[in-house]
């Protein structure tokens, strides 16, 4: 069996260890993915095949599978190269086959990698290879005496000869895979990441002052601090290095000693002494530089992975936020000089009417604004009023509150402040232009705000995930990896909820497993021409939607009030016969049984297991029949902002307020309390117990009670606490003072770009803790 085949067979074993599964589960999942199955489909409808791997495990599996297959491809290229050189030995072949990381594989390949002409090559051409061997062989001989015998036209003196010998031995050391591996492991355990300000950049890089003389262990440095250092380096403010034993005396640096030990220099002969000095030179000039690059690259990868995971978790929470439901909604996009943009949508999200009101400076037409709002509410029987959380949000909320107070109707609309995150991106997008070709860009934002209150998921899928703005250092990470991760989050969220095929937009349908942009457009076009789908089977009439795509998507698409009651559920069409047997066992009609769990609870799932459908699928069917089409999202609720608290100047330490979590990072959670900039609940203040990860306690969209602990009006800093006993002020000894990122890095989440008449804010939340680095980060909306 070839090495490639052996390596491919080992993949399930390696992945199984990482995702805590059995190799046979991984092998089954890999086979399904290779056959074109999607992660949501495999997670939901192939539990028997994979042994119940969930979507998180499957995403990790798919990512790792790609890495290991790239590794195998590289392994094949390296084997071919060394074989062509005629240098492949059984031991070398075994080492290549056993390499489990790309770095380990490249270490092995280094001596055989085609390279430009090096100093060592020149030394060998000049006949100095025997001198290098002689020094290594006889440690009692004086290297200078040995070198005197190798002088020539190209080697004029002893120093030149010894320099050549050093180059030859140094190159051999720098290509020693075992030594490189041991040094890399040592540095990963012991090295420090240091940052220092570049001379003359102190003023320009003031926001990086926490990193002007910083040192942290490579193994444990938090991702946001590592990314802050990298950003400072990229901006020419900081110098970032990998250091070990920085204060060690000459010859006492442990890395140098490891290099010297490889040459067996424990003796005290002239050769040993020369080789020890040479080992120090090789460490400083060759190995330290190359390994530092490796470690900094790995640190960036690790930090970016953490940052991407933070963004992904926040995005998932936002997408799966509670929908307010299908109700007529008035969306308000607040603005001061440019006015408040208004848009009314019906229960399905269809735009009914737009208007612009000017209740603030310079017109101050409060009465006219309220009259217009009252007319819109009455004319369209508005149930909800969605108010964007940007500039003039609280002023607009007060305007609406005063209006509702004047209304005599028993049933008044409910006002809700919602995140504007990404609304400006959608407004200027090609999709928005197609949807509302004659509508002003600024008014499209009001439509988006209204719709995202009705159904956050359905509206947010229209926006590129990176533009939603709930990330940490999102602009500093690998954009391809970020995009891939966020797309996976959106896909999983959409398929977890399910999609009504007769009302969904093309962007929403495109996120359904097995569909994509092309088929989603075809489905909408078919729907427009032929009317609503009456059954899932009718999807097969859509152009280019074949059996494989139908298999992947059918279970996630819903058809309500159709010809087949099961089409409104998540039961896959392939399992309808099992569902009907369950119904028959209950002695009930399917339509009366669905939603009435009593008869179903008396059944034993094992009685309905078949060769094709095992116990997990049967249990899923029973659960779905109990509550068909259930929405996994929580019940809708919203924070109630405290009257009279509209600006940061209204805040006082000790105030107990209600707010909405807008963003969660490794160092804490940002909470909107209605004063135009978020406050920070540091991780040390999230609970009365120790919390390592804020996501353990809160997620984006949560409504929480917070107490004000710090207010710094000039620098717009708000400190909050969720602890029960948080009334003793802000002198918290348990808060890490250096858990910070660069100051002035970003505003609160939700401000992602320029809006009509609004200033364009900087990038998203990129900050650390509640120290000096956050002072300017939480800026006005």
C-alpha cells in the first residue's frame, strides 16, 4: 500500500481523537461529505450513519479533513521530489509518512529542498567539507591549526576557512529535523512574546502604550493581546519578538545549549570550545530567526482562530435571537439633521409606506413628526415599532414614547430598540437595489430595521456576515477563514430554524442545505410564475433542482397548509412512511395528532425502527410530531431602558439598569443601556463565581440587569457589573489591569458604516478590558 493510501486511512483515527469520536464515525461522515452531503443534512438526517455526530463536531471534522488532505498532498510532492533526487531511504520514507503537521513535514524536507546557492554550498565547492568533518571528529585538535591545511586561492586565510566550516556545520544544524522539532517544542513551552515601541513612535502609537514594553508567555498570551501586538507591528509602532532566556549569561541560553548538545560538545577541548561558540552563532543568526517566524505565525493563527470563534459565537446568538413575529411593523432609522427615516412593513415584511420626519435640530418639528407617526400607525394597524440604536436613538425612542402616551387606544404598538448592525451595508447593496429599485438608500435602512425585529435571521442573511459587526479584531484576521467560518454559522442557523419555501427570500433560501444562490433564484422564479408550492415534491419541478439537491434541502423547507401535513414539519420525505406508521399506531388522523403529544408519549420508539431508519431518527420524528415545525429560538423579549437615563451624563455609580448584550469577547460583555455607547461588564464582573469565558454566562441579545460601577464622561467609559453585590464601587482588585487592547480601536458593535448624515465610525470592537485601552473604544453611536 502506498504512503498516500496509508496516510488517508489514518485520517479518521487522527480526527476522531480531536473531536472525541470513534474512527468509524469519522470515516462514515467523511464518506457522506465526499459524496456531496452537507453538514446540516448529515447532522440532522444521518445520525445512524455517523453515530450521532452533531454539527459542531462535523464542522471541525470538515475543517480538519481539509488540512490533513492538504498535508497528504504535500507529502506526495515531497516524496516525489526526494525520489527524483535519488535520496529516498527507508528511514526517510518512514519519517515522511509519520509527519502529522505541515511544519514537521517541512523540517524533514529542508535538507532536500531545492534552494538557491548558499554560503555552505560555496564552502563545499571550496573544499572545506573535510575541514568541517575534521573539527567534528577530533575535538582535541586546534581548529585554527586544522584550518591552515585547507587554504587555497578561494580560501586565503584561516578565518575564511573556519567561516566556511561554520557555514557547513550551521546549515546541517538548521536542516536537522529532530533538532528543529525539539527546539520548537521547547520554545512553545518556555518562550516569551515581547513587544517594544520603535524609537520615535511613542506619540503616534499612544493607543498601544500598554505594549511599549510588554512580555508574556507564548503559550498563554490571550488572543486579543496578541492581535493588538500584531496590529501595532503592522502599523510600524511596535517591534514584536520571540525571546527565551533573555537575561542568560553567554553560553547559558538553554536554546544555545540544545544546539551545542546536538554536536556533543560536553568536553573542554579546543574543538568543543569552538563548536560551542559556533552553536551560539547558529542559534542567533539562523535558528532563532526561523523558529521565531514559525512561532509568531502559529501565534497569529491561534489568536485569529480564537477571534474567529468569538465572532462566530456572537453571530450565532444574533441570528438565533427571538423573532417578534409576523406583525405589522414600523421601522425607524434615527437621524438628527437628515431626519428620522420611517418605513412600514406588513406581517410578511412587504413594504407598505415610507416617510421622513424632522423632530430634531434644525427643524425641531416635533408635532409634525408625531402626527406623521400617528397616521402611519393608524393607517396600517402597526403592532410593533422598531427603533434603530444609532445616533439619536434615545431621542427617537422618547419621541415615540411621548406619542404612545398621548394615544387613547386600548391597544398600543410596542416600541423596541433594535441593533442597526449591517443595515447601512444592506441599504447600499445590489440586493436592496433589486428589491427596492425606486427607494432612497436611507429609507431602505428603515425597512431592514423593521424586518429584523420581525425575524432577525431572515433579514440578517441578506448581509455579509462580516458586516454585522459582532467580532473582535475582525479586520486583523484571515478574511478567507473568517468568511468560511461565518458562512458555516449562518448555514447552521438557517437550517436549525427551517425555512418557509413560499415566503422566504432568495438570500434566505440560498443558505438552505443543498440549494445555494443559483437554485434559490430558480425556486423564487418558479414560485413567481406558478404560485405557491403545494408540496415538497413540487420542488423537483424547479429547473436544475435534481434528486441530490432535493435530498439535501427538503427536510429544511416548510410548506404550511399544503397537500401533505408532514411538509410543515422537519420530518424528511424519505421518512414519511415511518411517520405514517406512528400515526396509525395512535389511531388518529395526522392533522389532529400533530401538536397533541399525549398519544405519542405512550409509544415505544423502538417499535418503529427499520433497516433504513434507526432509533435516533424515530425519536426525532416522534419529537417533531409532538410539536411540528418548532422554532428553536427563544421567546421574544426586550430590555426596558430606564426613563431619564439618555446620556452618559445621566449615569451614576450604583444605578441598577436593564440592557441588552450587544457583543461578547474573551474579556467581557458589552451591554447597551440606552446612552449611545455600550458599557463593559468585565469578565471578572459577569457573575458571583469565577468565569473563564463570558460565553458561559451571556450571549449577544440577552436582556440583563447591570449595575453601574464606573462612569468617565470625558473619555466615555462605562463600567458595569452583573454581580449581585456590586455596590461597593469600582475598586476591584480581581480585575487584570493589563487585559487590554489598543485604545481607540473601535466603537460599540452595531455601527458598521456610514449612514445618511451620520459620521462613519471606525472598526468594530477590537479592545481589551476596562483599562485605559477601552477609554476611547466605546464611542457614540
